[in-house]
């Protein structure tokens, strides 16, 4: 076989290497690192690493759900944590009633408690989706600051509603009697639970990847850029945006169910406006409209919170300027720093 001239071979190598790096290399290294976390935690005898990584994955799922409406739909929701909290409370309340053998409802139908993940987690997603439907029907008729304030108002109403439920802990929160049952898998084993959360995160990521590249996703992107033009083209933009809002709420509800199991505790703080702000920061930090960015943003935010919080309780004073510099000089977020411009879309 004839050899290529030296110049042609060098050009060919240059054409292949950019396709492999840096985005794909970063993804490969991240995947290997995530798979190796339980093994490293066991070898180092540091179970905290596994708990921390599990929390990162759960919050990454919540951040991805927010990125659907914020990064792709341009809907700046300041109440997204409400859906996270609803999913967590549905899981916790049903687990408590299952442990006490006490029905949740007696009228008009008898509704028993349950700790079966195949029942509880879909219910958590359905409850969060229903809340998103109600909130979306009202808030999506507005835009800009009005939309932000309406989503915040609904979230605060739900926050104080669960604080008022003294039967379920009120302001002190609700202790999970046991983790959900997931068939033959023992979720009490933190390694099994970690890999399950990782699998669900990957499934959600694949679903969202297909969604944003479908006709539906193109309409949502078009609404972000110019909703009036999309309406002029004949698209029912309100229905598309509402459907996207409900899907994001359902995914956040799943994240809430996983959060309740990961921390064995449910608190109204999980649905506060501060938590919504943290999710927005994760999305902006990682890169809006990228899907992969929110995962990186969740990891970076929680890691900075852990490290800087070990130095001072006022760690946000240090984190704030870092976030400002990132927004100014890396508009695509952390993911934009490692991905090519054409790959930064997630």
C-alpha cells in the first residue's frame, strides 16, 4: 500500500485528533470516573465520597430538567425546586404510611401507603407534573419578570403549605423510615443505589437529547428566539411551552424521589427559593442549553460549596466573584471551555 506524503499524513492526523478531543475525551474520562467512584470510595475507606457523588448525580438530574425550560425554552423559572420538593414529599409520605400500615386516604377511595419504587416514583413524577401543569397554565401566559415572579409565588405557596403539615414534620421535615424497594435490588446498599441513580441520569440525558433535537425541540428553541414569529408560522406555542414545562416538572419530581432516598430525609428546604436559585446557578455555571453542562455545573457547584465551606461559612462571598468571571469570559459555561463550538450544544 502506498504511503501518504509527509504533509498529507500530518494533515490527516490533524483532522482526526480534533474529532476525538477535547469534548469526547472529557466525556470518556467523566464516564470512567463516575463508574469508578464506588470502587475508589471502598478502596480509600471513604464512604463520604460515595454519598457526595450520589448527591451530585441527583442534583444534576434536577439541573437537566431545569435546563430544558431555561436553556432551551428561555423560561426563567425561579420556582423549579417546588417540583423537586413535591417528588421528595410524595416519596416520604407514602413511605411513612407504608411503615405504619396506615392508609393515606380513606375516602373516596382507600389509598394505602407504599415503598415500592415502581409505584412511588411514577406517582412522584405524576404529582410534580400535575403541579407543573397548573403553574404553567397561569405563568406561561406572561413572560420576563412577571413569569419569574409568578413561578416564585407558586413555589413559596407550596413551601409554606408543606411547612403547615405538622403531621409530616412541618418545618422540621420528615424522616424516611426506609428506602424505596426496587425489585430485587437492595437500595439500602449505597453502591447499588449510586449505580441506579447513574443509570436513571443517563436515561434522562438520552431522553432529553432526543427531545431537544426533535421537531418539538426545534419549536421550543424557536419560541426562545422569537415566539411571535413561531406563532405567525402556525405553531401553537403556548401548548409546546406548557408541554415542555410539564416534562421538566416530571423529571424534577423523579430527582426529588431520588433525593429523598439519598438523604433518608425530606425537608421543606428542598423546595425553597434558595434551592431554585442553586439549580439556576448550576445550569448557568455548566452551560445553558447544553444538557451535559448542567451535570458539570452541579458537580462544580457542590464541590466548591464543600471546599469553600470548609474554609469559611461565608463561602458564597468567594463563589460569587468566580461565577461573575465565568459568565463574563465563558458565556457557554464550563462545558463550553472543553467542547468545540459545534459540540457545545450537548
